């Protein structure tokens, strides 16, 4: 438990800082542009991480929203209830996960539609010859063909959105104070460590996507959608009274508690 405590202390001192929430979006955009330029100008040699079947990609990135959802669910529940003691407020804040799920679903469906309507079926990745009779991606792949369209980077979108959402929700730790004797201490500490490592995985795999996969324009659009999903919620909608709201913080915590008491 001591090692877990130290790890949680380190993560609190890094990911929970206001500067992290302020500069992480710019850091992601910059790393995406630099990595994409490196991929085009001086590609890195093939490695384990450039293989789409690597462990992090198969068991984490491809189900990134599921990991994010499953860890944020108990984290938001425990921390928000610990601070407010109000089930109504906790349920209201948990609706951020439903909003995130809707954003994930709509964006991935949109990306799939764009790839379908801009694509064609070819005999090989060299785009040698078009098979006009195979008019959709599923049929093309079933017949051994290669579908080529404008493939907006779902990884760039999802990893951006998930990393920023986790950092926003972990800001509540600035208000959460528990000692080792508190019944929630072990659970919150474990969740802090899990979410912290998950964030580092998302950022690391975002960098791998930048230097190994997709064209620059595809990654720009993917990252842009991730940023829009984050800013449209935490930077705009969640500031309104008719929204799930931001994590309890400072003076707003007292105001929310008072409003629920009424």
C-alpha cells in the first residue's frame, strides 16, 4: 500500500495541476504536428509499437472509451459523494459519462460514414485497380480487396478526448482530503493510480499514432474532433446550470451543496 500511496502522491502532483489542464491540449496538438512531420520527412524504423497488433493497441486503445468509462464511473461516484453527500449531485455528474458515450458514438459513426462515401475498393494497398462492384468496405474486405477512403483518425480523436476528460475529472482531487483511516481512502487511491497510468497510456499511444499511422490531415481532423468534444463540454456546456456540471471545486462546491439542501 505504501508504494501505491507514493504513486498516487506523484500523480496528484502532476495530473491534478491547473497548468496540466491548461496546456495538455496544446501539448497534444503540438506533438501530433511534430510527429506527423517526422513521419513524412524522416520516418522512424519499424518497431513493436508500429505493429497494430501490439498489446497496448489491442487491449487498451481499441477499447479506450470502455477503460475510461469503467474507471471514471467509480471515481466520480466516490469523490463527488465524499465531497457533497448528495446522491442527486452524484447522478448529475455521472451523466457526463453518458454525454461522453454519445460523443464517442456519434463521432465514430461519422468517421465511418466519411470513409465509406469517400472510398473505393482496390485490389491491393498499392491502389492498382478499382473494383467498382464492391461498393462498401465490408464487401470489399470480404472479397479480399483494400478499401481506401478518407480515414479520419479515430485513435487521435478518442485518445485526445479520453485523456482530457480524465484530467478534467481528476481536478476534484484538489478538494478531496482523506487520511489512511478513512474508509474510502484505499479505493480513491487505487482509482487515482489507475486513472493516472491510463492517462499516460493514452498520451503515449497518441504520440505513437502521430509518428506511425495515418496522414497528417486525418490526424488533424481526429484531434480536432477530440478537442471539440472536450471544449464543447467542459469549456462551454458544463459551465451552464442545465448541464451535468463541472467537478466540485472551491467556492462552487459550497454553492452546489447549498442548492441541493434547498
